[in-house]
């Protein structure tokens, strides 16, 4: 990272600032709009020039911390019905213990936004689909609730909505009888804002999750992927996942 | 047999709409035939009540919503003029006791019950305005995605309008 | 051999009583489907770990059996074995009926059964599941045409061609059904090519077992003669099929044992999978394969109709158990995401998925069987599917010779 643009420096200064400092910045709407200009205009379709990805550094992921999960549940109104077997979980904390050494690690598991997603391949109606920018979604208008995608996903990333819902978040419609999974907070990403889990992790100053465009060689995520070794979970399946892990 | 009972059903629905209780409310409206449809909260513009002329919306609102739905879900196009969410924000009250979609007094149900056309939008979408937990304009720049590949673009005034939601009074 | 006379079975009180009895099950199944749909699937035993449950066990069993039920017709038309010809029509009817029953379950279990029209109009041609929908509908059409060729005298000359197409179609269909699981690379229990041929052999056994039971039942109730010769042919064939299934099950587990990364799932099914291990050894292998084999080939039970019926029933029960072990056991075994690590999470990672069948699921599954039986009985009541006699001297081409042999 020898050559950086001013913007990068500016950005990093903000990111390394504490949460309180950032929260104190009450930005006037006018300022925000010029900032928004960096985002895709609302009437423009997403393009394959971008591939959104996520890098999770398990060394920074705190064992007792559940903030990304809480943030996701909050963001998408996933509060369940107190029935763990059937309640939805888009992101979950997984604890790993090495059978030989006893070493313990934790990491968040979520939809890996595979480049070659098995869920999309098997879906009979085409409800499961991959956006041009690599985000894998369920079009709940045509999902028939057959759950074949859940059978096919190697990461158990999907949940079936087992009960009737009301008052869903406007940007995150979800309903009984259809399948759902992590959307990479597509409603935020489309406005150039980080996913809720990433923000939560940053706000706790854990900074275990980096999110960005893997197609852009200058993006923070590309730089980190280049510098450090990382892994895909079940790389043997060659799905080229959009979520990568460091330290496992 | 089935046809016959359907006709009976339709007929009784018609009668139901014309009971004095509902008819009284209609007095405020322009025409007195058809179901009682709750008033919208705002106007789209000086000249126009809804996002398209009212007659056009009555006849073809589903086409607009359907196109918008596919554009948003599959292509990430997030203009608001024809989004279902904005229909709800404007046409349904956010009061605690406001009628839900299973009630005939809900904006959508009022007509759909009358016309006996069932809708399943609200199995997934909220049937009344819900305060978004994510409000893009109040987020600090700390939460922006770094170095997006999209080069800075200048937005024309149309787009700015869409983004800022000024016309739709969305909070 | 005399000309075979096909006749509808008689109506009357017993027929309608039987139909009413079956109809009750169909209604109960509709009721439970409504109950599941209305409340959401949390009222069933299915959950986010075990996403396909008892309804799928019944549905896949019926779909597999449907293609197997066509066997008798195929043997008669494709392989030109005249002894089976009188049974060909029933075989075709049963195939369609069983498939309808299985599909009914699948559809009623969907999260959004109201979107059946979506399933029919949006196709993802990469999806093996979508291909199966086409295969199922096509199968019904092909078999229906085949039946028509058999039943319409003017069309008889095309029977062989139609029978051959139906035969090919059913092979593809069962391969497709097996591939629904075979393509799931994610899960250790399914990721193997042998599932498809294994499903074909399973279909032979299950379909024939159901065929024999239905044949015995209808001929007894309608008081028509059913000779030993044809029945014994069928039961011998059933014995061969049971043996073949056993062979494939053995190969399946042996190949899995050969692949080190599959040792875990093998140990699970064969040794410490609790209910799945018990179902495998006790119900599938012992009650569903070895016992019927013994019954069918034992010199005395092998000649008794009662025991042949029981053996067929056991094959069906064993088949359901086998489906249960494949479908639910395969999901219950935790997915290996992190080899060499113990995994703990709030989402049942690293532990056996828990599943208890619920009543509505079971009723829905039985309802599928009821739909199949109802369709069959109505079919034989209104159309000429069944020969008025299947007595030995009426249908067995070698009967006189064998008689002579016996008396010699
Ligand atoms: S992780 Fe699972 S749900 Fe997500 S894209 Fe891959 S296969 Fe699909
Ligand atoms: S449950 Fe929905 S998204 Fe998943 S495979 Fe079936 S139709 Fe596709």
C-alpha cells in the first residue's frame, strides 16, 4: 500500500477513529448527497464490473462477541418465535475446536455468495439467483418453498420461514413458506453503505470483517486478500465463494 | 355449481359494500359507486394526486408494481416512484389501530375484496408503514464502502429528486 | 390360450364403502396440508436442519414405485412375454396412479402450494428438479398413450412402440429422481453416482410389491379367479428384485467405505446413528429384505397367497424405511465444513439434526397412498383394465405342458 489516494487516507482516518468520534459527526443532508454521488444512481442496474466480497479475520473475531449476529437480526427484523429449530438465522457464530491441539477459534458463518452457487443451480423456478455483482438472493415472488436449495447449500446458509410474519422491514421483505438467506445487506450496498454486520463489528472496534469490491484491485479487501493468505470454506467444491476467511 | 356459488358470493359482497355504515363514508369521495377507498395521505404533485393519473393507476397499478419489483430485486434499481413500499407509506395509516390488510378498510383490501381479486403481496411485505431501521441518509460516512469501483458521477436533478425522496415525503 | 376378456369390476355397496374409506384418508391429508400451510411448517417435525421430512419419504417412495409398477407392462410389450400381457393394463394404470399420489404429496408440502402455477411456468433448466417435473408430467402422458394403444383394438399394432417409449421414459425418470439426491455435492450421504442406478432397482422391487398386493386385493374382492401360475411368476420376480436391491445397498456402502472422507457418514448410518441405524438394520435389511426373501422362497410360505401378500407388504415397509434412512438420515448427519475440528453453534452445526415425524406429515404421506389407491380403484371400475379371469388355464401359455409335468 505504498501509493494511496487522498480519499483512501481520508477514509482510513475515519475508520480508525473511535465510534464516538464518528457518531459525533452529524452530517448535513446536503453533504451526504455529494457523498452519495459515489454510489450507483438509483435508476442504474448493477453490473458485473463489481463483485462484492467479504473477508473475515478469525484472529480478530472475539469469542464471546455476537454483535454481527445481533445487528443482522435487528436490521432484518429476524427476531424469532423462541423456537431455535425453526427460527431463521442468516448469520451465526461458529466455534471451532481443533481435535488435536485443542485450539479454539470462532467465526461468523453466513451465505458465502458463491460464484457458482449450488442453490441457484438446483432451484426449479429460478427464484434463487445471483445478481450481476455477485450477491446471491432469493426472489421471494417466485419461490415455491420446495427447500431444494437448502438441501444443496454446503454451508447451511439458508432458512425457511416457518411461520406467519408481520411488519417486515420495508427493505427486507420476508414471508411464510419461502426460503431466505443473508442478502449481503443488498439494500445498503446499493446505496454504497456497509452491511449491518460489518458496521457492528467496526463499531466494537474488532474490525474483523472487511467488505468491498473484489474486482477492484485497489479496494481494501483486494489489498488484504493479496497480502495475506486466506481460505474458502469447503474450497474442494470450487464454488469460488465471496466470503473468505483468514486464520483458519 | 361452482359458478353459481361464486355469483352468489359476489352478489353478497356487493350488498355488503352498500350497507348504510360504509355508504356514509363514501359521501366524502367524488363518486358514490364502488367500494369505499381510504384517502391517500399526500399528493404526488400540485397537478396530480398519485404517481400516475388516478384512472391509470386504478386500471394498471399492478403493471407498475410488477415491473418495479423485478427491476429492484434482480437489477438493484431502487427508484421509488412505483415501489410498493411508497404505495403503503402514502395510502395506509401508520396508526397503531389502523386497519390491517385482512380488514376490508385497508386501502388495498377495500378494492380487492370488492373485485374479489386476491393478493399475496403482504405475506412478505408489511401491510402498513414501518419505520425503517436502516436510514441511509442518517448514516455517517464511516459506514460507507471504501473505494467503490463506480467512478463519481454527477447526478442530474431527476436522480437527486429520486434519491432524496423529497416528492414522496418519506420521513 | 383363450382370448383375454377385460371387464370393469362391479360397483355396488362394497366398492363404494371401500372408496369412502380411502376417501376419508384423502380428506384427512388435505386437512393436514391445510393445517401445515395455515400455521406454517413449524407445526411439523421439519426444521431448518431437516428440511425434507416424512412427506418426502412417502412422495419419493411413491414416485419411485410408480416407475416400477410399469415393469409388468414393459415385460409384456418390450420383452414380449405373453404371460404378462393380461396384467399390462393394470400395470400402466397403477404407474399413473402412484405417480399422481406422490406428486400430490410433494405439491401439498410446498411452502407455497398456492404457487403451483409458478412451478409450471418458471423453469430453471439447470435444475434437476425442474427436469423432474417435466419427466413426471411426460411419464403420465406417455403411459396414458400406451394404455390407449393397448385398450383400443385399432391401435394395438402400436402397442410395442408405445411400450418401448414408456420403458425408456421410466428409466430416465427414475434416474432423474435418484439424481435429485445424487447431485447434492454438499452432503456426504448423497454425493455419489450410484444413487441413480440404485433408485432404478429399488423401483423394480417397490413397484412390483405394490402391484402384487393390489392384484391380490382386487381379485379377491371382485371374486375373480387368479391362478397360481401368474402369481408365482410375479413373486419369483419380486424375490430377484429384492436380491438386486440388497446387492446395490451393499455396493453403495462398500464404495462409501472405500472413500475415507465418507467414513463418518457410514459409521453414522451403519453403527451409531440411533434411529437411522435401527431403521436400516432392523426394518430395511431384516424385515424389508431378508424376511420377505425367505418367505417368498420357502417351500411352504412361498406357495401361500397370504404369505406372499405379507412378504410384499414387508417390502413396502422396508422401502419406506430405506427412503427414511436415505432422505432424513442423510440430512441428519452433520455437514463437514471444517475437517479436523469440533464445531459448535446455535444452528446445530456439528451435531446430528433432530427430527421427529409429526402427525400431519404422516397423514399427508398416507393421503398420497390413498390418492393412488383411489385412482386405481376408480380406474378399474370405469374402464376395462382387468381380465375377467386370470385362472391358470386362461392365461398361462405353458399351462397344459406344466399340468402334464405335474401329474407325471
Ligand atoms: S452459501 Fe449457500 S446459499 Fe449462499 S450462495 Fe452458496 S450455496 Fe447459495
Ligand atoms: S425453496 Fe425457493 S429458492 Fe429454494 S429451491 Fe425452492 S423455489 Fe428455489
